[in-house]
């Protein structure tokens, strides 16, 4: 046990620094505009060197969408905690709760709206955002596949199961994206959780 705690402390410190960098970057992007804000500006505001910022975020785009890296682990943990006999679609909806609080918390909703507008209106950011969502989908497929395994599958079944899970997970994330866009279009009037419920209720996958 004693050998694990220092690693945990280092990771918590790293996450705290990443959070400080992203919060500073988000503020500057909103105040000055994404294109007008440089890595040097962000580093100076934090009191770090540009090289240090790049150690935490390899690209400027990652400063806005890099937070999804932490959601990958959270989503996998949430999915793993769902009942093993629960339909994958239901498990995905319940697990999406780790993603939506930022939209519904009074202290973060306004910032989330501004940041999402920047992401959706900036081609390079939007592309990077979709890459991050794909990474989340891949993690979700792996987690659901591991949850469903146990008995020895018949020949060919693993490929079929992966195909079906990938399709279901992809559809669920499409619903998430649709809910995000509807939330923005409605100026946050409806909770994103409610929008997500409606979007996912429009589809009825068989697994």
C-alpha cells in the first residue's frame, strides 16, 4: 500500500496543474478569442514556460478538449459499475452522468456554454473534439465487451459482439452530441440530461 500512495499524489498534482492550465486557457480564449490567444499568453498568465505547458498539453487544441482524457477513465469506471445484466444502452445512458454535470451546475454551465460554442465554431477544435469522443467510444466498447465476456464464446462471436457494441456505442454518442447541440441552440433552457433522455429514447437498440 505504501508504494502506491506516492504515485497517487503525483497524479493528483498533475491533474491539479492540468486543471489550472485549462481554466486559465478557457478564460483567455473567451476574453480574447481562440485564434488571438497564444500558448505564450497562457503560460505567462499561469507563471509557467510555454515548454512546461506543452508537457501537459501537446497542442493548443488540447487545452480546450484535453479534459476529455480524464472523462475516459471516469466513463469506463461508471460503465464497469453498472449491473452486468443491464442492457448496454441503459448502462451508457446512466454512465453519461459523468459528462453532464458541467452543463447543469450553476457555477459551470455558463462557462461550458461559451467553451462549447468556441469548440463547435472552430474547425480545428471541432475535429479534435470528435477525436476525443472517438477515444471515449473506444473505451466504452472495450469496457462493455469485457463486461459481457465470461463464458467461452462461439467461433466468430467476438467479432460480431464488437461490431454490435461499436454500433450501439456510436449511436449513444451521436445522441450525446445531438443533446449538446440542442442545449446550445436552446441557450441552456432545458437540462442536457433531459435532452439526452429524449435523444436516446428515439432509438431502440436490441442490446
